[in-house]
């Protein structure tokens, strides 16, 4: 597992408002202003990065404040930190990657 302080500082170079949040033992990185390109359009959404395994069957995951219904497969909703978040089923993005690469890999099915 990578050093969370170092990784968060690297993300804050791109997203100044990125912050580490927790829900019990589960930790997430909130990206309140993530630009997502999908279907030739760019949309500003909030996202939660899960940069390590949380026992949900995925080594990492990126949750969004809204669905991109025409992209990605098998969208599901999750209650995390008191809000509803959405994620599609997207393969094995390793927790050994830098967090910025984890985000980039999770954005691929939306493009």
C-alpha cells in the first residue's frame, strides 16, 4: 500500500480540494470537482476514490455523484458517508498504482 499523505499531496496538485475521509475502517478520497469526459462532453461531478481494497471485491474503486448511464457496465448505487454514490463494474485496477493513475484507469470506461 502506498503512503496516503504523499499520494494525497500529489492529488492536491491537480485537485486542491481533495481530502481524505473515513467511515469506520473504510477510507476514501473525496474529489468534489472532478471533470469527467464522456460522450464528447465534459461534466463536473463529485467523486470518491477508494484507493485500496475495502472488502467489496475490487482492489480499488471510483464512485461518482451521478451515473453515466450510456457508459460503463452494471452501475450500482452505494450509501457511503451518508450520501448516495454510483460506480460501474470495472476490473482490476491495482492499489499499487499511484492514486492519480488509479483515477485515470477508472475513468477509461466513461470515455
